[in-house]
C-alpha cells in the first residue's frame, strides 16, 4: 500500500464533507488569541471559507478585487466598509463590495462563512 502525501490527505479530508448535512459553525474551532480558517470549496469561480475569530481579533483594512458575502454563524462582529460601520450577528450577512476598503473585528468570539465570487 502506497503512503499518502499531504496533498492526497487534504483532498480526502475535503471529500469527507461532500454529500453530507453540515453544521458550518462546527467545522472550525476557536483558537485562543488568533484567527483559524478552513476552506470548504476552492474553485476558479470562487471560494467558500469558514473562519473563527477569538475575542479582540480581526482582519485589518484591505480591499479585494471580488465581491464577497460574510455570513456570521456564531457570535458577533463589527464590519467597516468604506468608512461605514455595521454590527453583524449570528444568522446575519453582509456583502463586501469589490474594490471598497473593508475590515472586521470580533465583538465577541465569532465564526463566519466567507463566500468570494471571482469574475
């Protein structure tokens, strides 16, 4: 039996998510003092990634060339888009427009799904 390399193990781990009912917030754990992530789908057309943010963690202001949808699945965060602040809670979503500066910060520990659509 041939030994598996990291690439094959990663592909098999991803496939174990296919054709199953998933609780998105259970797919990534909180890690003290940091941000953790797990990519669920990575295609030419876009990506879906789930993130967990410990309290007081966030993403600094940046821009992206693609529209993105943030859906909070646990906790609460603040999102800044082009100078405007939004509070986003579990079960709520916000669209991050392409080429607009944005950032986010944990109000409490929170988890989000980031869906990025590439053009």
